[in-house]
């Protein structure tokens, strides 16, 4: 597994050398973009807007416009902005994970120990597990500062990248108009939740869509037209809500029996 970042965890006065790895892999089908006319591959090029010529990666630089003139930045400039955060995941505090709104969770990673940091790494992982806390930290990855938490995994420290509070949009304009809820309706809705409740096991959930899409691809490859499956979405009227809740409970009970 190739590391995305190499640095250290700042745990009080202890620096723990670590390497950051991606924790996820895509389950999507690798579809190509083609020209509708002749099925030729679509390619994206980095083009100079003045000359119209393609520019090689080695000749591309990053810049920021200041008073109608670009200030060009190189790798040293990005690191110079905050060398510490570019090399250190510094834990500022420890909190209960349940206090963090799941809306803030963005991307999971693995943190593995680098050479010489195995003992301190193991100590931090064990302390996180024993305390039940997660460490809140910030660091710079790919020229951008990130908020994150460090938590104990089964045998490794997990880093979960978080969104900053200002990145979450307000729901004020989306909030539904207030509706009068009948106690009986609420009680039945809770009963349905109770019947459908269980212990979460991610292994029970699979990406079945990619498999179904592959069936469509194979059928079309044989010249067979896939069957159309129309789904009608029905908007529930308030007067039908109680009846639909009752029907939902009956369906669940039939499945359980």
C-alpha cells in the first residue's frame, strides 16, 4: 500500500512518526467516456488558453491573482505557509466521538507507524481504545488544511477527515412547514422503527447496483434489450399515513414469521 503522506502525530511532547494511507477503494464499474458519433475515446488535455497548445505536467505551476498579476507558488511556498502543519498531525484535544455530528465526517484513512515509532504508536492506539476517546487534530494534505479525528481501530489508528463547520450549509430554507402530528401516528412510527432495529453489520450491505449494471452490459453485448422496470413514487396524504404505517408493520411481521 502506497502512503499518501508521511509525517508525525503530535501527542503532547511525543512525536510519533507515521504514514497516511487511503482506507477506501471504489466498487464502481470503470466506464469509459466515448464520442456518441463513433465511440472514440474522449481525452482531456491541459491546454494553454493563449496558444491552444497542450501543456506538459512538468510545465504547469500554481498561481494566485493579486492586482491583475499572478504570484507563482512552488512546493516550498506551500510548506513555508505552515511547515509544522505540513509535517505534523497535532492532537489539540480529546472528545467523545458521539459528540461529533456525522454530517462532518468526510473521508477515512489509515495511519501506520513509520520506522522507529512502533512503540509510541502502539501506546497511543491502546490509550485511545481504553479511554474511548478520539483525538481532534489539524494537518495539511495536498496544500489544504484539514480537520480530523484519530480513533482506535482493531489493530491500527484510523484517521477520519472532517469538514469544517463553515463548510456545512444551513438548512433554514429547506425546513418543512410545521405539521400537527397525532400521538397514535408517532407511536406507530416508533413501533416500525423498533421492528426494523438491529445491530449494524456493514457486511450485510453490498454494492449490488454495479452487478446489476454489468448484467445490463452483458445483455446489450449479446444484442438483447434490457427489460424496463418502472417504479412509481407515491406521495402519502396525511389521511393515508396511519393506514400505510399499519400496512408496513404487517409486512414486517409476515417476514419475521
